C-alpha cells in the first residue's frame, strides 16, 4: 500500500507531505483544484515520461517520493528489486523520481539509482491507475484476452506459450538466414571459384613480396655490386704484389715487427703490437666476408626474370583484390574457401534446424490448444461473474458474453477474445458499439474489481470511474469500491457524494492563492467531522451549500 507521498516543485504543488491509511481513500475537490496535478505527480513516480515543463520553479529540481508497504515474502517483487542491485528492505520500498531544470530525470529505489524501465517494472506490481479514458481499453482485444486469461489462471501456460513462440521465431529466422546464404552461394559459386582458384594457384606466402623485392634489387644491380666488392678486395689484398702493392694484412704484420724492435728501447711501443694484431684479425674477417659476398653475387638474368614475373603476379593480385599485403590476400583466399566449402556444413545445420522448427511448432500448437481449452472452460464462469456484478450496479437486464475466435498464432496463442454486451437484455453485440458512458464505467469497474482480486495488486487508483453515473447506481458503485477497499488500498478520485461518503478516509484537494491573489498552489489535506460533512454537501448542492445538503450529507455518512 501507498503509505506516504512527498512532492516538491511539481506544477502548482510547492511542497506537499501526506500520509495515507489502508482501505478506501477518497480524494475530492472542486473542478480545477488540482486533482489531476496530484495524479500526474504520482504517474511521474511510476515512470511516466517528463520534461522541464512540470517544474513550478524552473530553477529548482522537482522531487516526488513515496513510501510503499509491501509483503516481505513477495518473491516476485523482491526479485525485481534485487535484480537491480537494490537493497530489499523487508516490507518497505522507497521510490523517488528527480527531474532537473534541464528536463532530465533520475529514478531511485531504496536510495539506489535504477533505470526508468526498471522503475516501471517495479511499480507495475505496486499500483494500478484507472483513469476516465481507460474505458477505451474495453475496445482492445489484447486487454479483453488478458482479463480472461487472468480469470482462468493461465499465467504459467502463457509464459510457456510466449517462450515457445519466441523460440520458434528465432529458429525460423536462422533457417531463413541459412537458406539465403545457401542461395547466394549457389548464385555466386562460379565467380567465387574463379577468384579462389586464382589465389590458390598463386601459392601465397606471408612476407614473400618483401623478400622478392630485395632479391630483385640485388639481381638487377649484380654487376655494379660485384665491381664494388672487387674493388674492396683489391684494396685490402692487391692481386699483383710485384707491382708494388702490399695487402693490408701484410702491411700490418710489418708494422707489428717494427714496433716489436722499437720496444727494446721504448716499452710503450711494444704494447701497441697487440692492438695491431687485433685490427689485423678483424680486417682479415672483413675481407673474407667481402669475398664471400662477391662469390655469391651472380649475374643471373633468368632468375631475375623469374623474380620479376612473380612480383608482377603479386602486384596484379593486390590490385585486383584491393589488398594491401599478401596477408590480406591470404585472408581473402581463406574466406572464399569457407564460402565454397562450407555449404555442406550449412546444409547439415539447415536440416537440423528444420527438425527443431517442426518440433517447436508442434509444441506451440499443443500449448495453443491447451490455452484454448482453458479459455473455453473459463469463458462462461467469467461472463457470469461479470453479469452478477453488473446486476449489483442496477443493470438488471444486462447480458455479457465472451466470444472466442480463431486467429493467427502469436505469443498469446491462437485465440482472439471479443466482449459482447447489452444493457437492455437484447442480443449482445461488440461492447465498443453498444455501451453508453455510464454503462462503460460500470462495466469497467466490475472488471477492475475482478482484476484486483486475481492480480493481487496492493493499491488501485480510480480517477472518476463513476463518470456518467448518478443516483442509486452511483451508490451501488460506491458500495462495490468500498468492498474492494476491504482487501486492498483503494484511492477514489470522485465527484459523486454517494461514493465519497463510503470512504475510510477523505482528502480534500484545494487551490490556495497568495495575498495578492495572483499565485496559486495546490494542497491536499485529510478532512473529517464537520469539514467532511461540508465537502459532501458541496458535492451534493454545488458552491451554495444548503441546510438540506448538510442534512443529506450527514445521512450519507451515517
């Protein structure tokens, strides 16, 4: 139940703190006093969309907060709260919605931030608001089907049916996808085979092009390379010593011997011989490697042509396939291979999926048949329960029937429900085509009373459900709403004194002006005693409260 409500800076509500009891709570007030504003603040808390226009003071936040008492053992609600990483305070939920001047809003449950969707899921188990316009739901086949299913206790069957329907649709989507892929494979096979064959015959290797380019540079410049290397050899080891040349190694040996002789007289010069020896050994190694390079460098025109042909092939493939490297070409080759040779696996998967589709379709069909049977079984008891309540609301000749018609399979089965109604006892027709406003209000109240019983909704709010009803019928509606208040918390926003007099508590919504009479604020306060008598008398007689209205109000309250 809704135990308390705090509102700050919402439209004409400056600051409001109000506590509510159990049972039937009446909310009344003159037209324009702000009852709809109060309801709007509550719907904001329940997850309605919003913007900065709701701010009374555009420089401050709007805050709506409520304390709900809930059963500590409500496992479904506990799962929703805990699933949002929110603490579950046994038997207590604090909901808060904050709207900033920018229009952005934040939601909290037990002081933990939650998404708007999570807030809506949680509050859908706490409060149901029925407005004047909700009688339009009577024209909605989905709403009608939902009522019958709740009456029949089909919740578990519906969950199974919805799960089976989603599974079937997912399987059918995958089947269609695989069939499309197989069809595209068939259409593009020749083209893909040609491309794959071209890449496969190329025998691609990662890094090959870089290696070929290096080899091509060597082969193309082999003569110049050999000239340079030969010159180095000639300088380090002349080919004709008799011409006066001496190799670097021989010259260093001579220098080493000369230093050894000088060392007899200058000890420091003797130490230089070791360094000359090291330099000579290093230079001999360099000469050996230069000679080896020179020997390996060959003038091979045939090899150069083969290398350049291979490079041309690779360059052409890179251009044709829009690739940046051999790695890209290899990846495309492997992808084409998968496309060409994966059809067998796809066909096997398709065969497996088609078996699953047939099995799930059979399961869904069985669930639809069970749902249909349950609905057929509940159809007449549901109609009789509605008729009994309608008779209690002075529709003695009312006829109400539930027609079940076959429709395409969906998540709710293969049935379409249609409510048929006649207030006069004539042949019932579609409820949307025959009921007046007052009749629709009474019919909707009957249905809401039944819903409240089998949906275990802790708090139900009626916003002028008695619109279009008056006299003794209004009194009977008040009795029905009062009876509902014995099992749950009921808020009734009403203009009918017959309904207002039956409340366990009565709250008055008023609009107050400042001393200048220019700025208005909306307030709500509990009334009792003489104040309640006068409010009901006002509802009876209007702005001019007569002694007769006072007496009538006291009579109604008694």
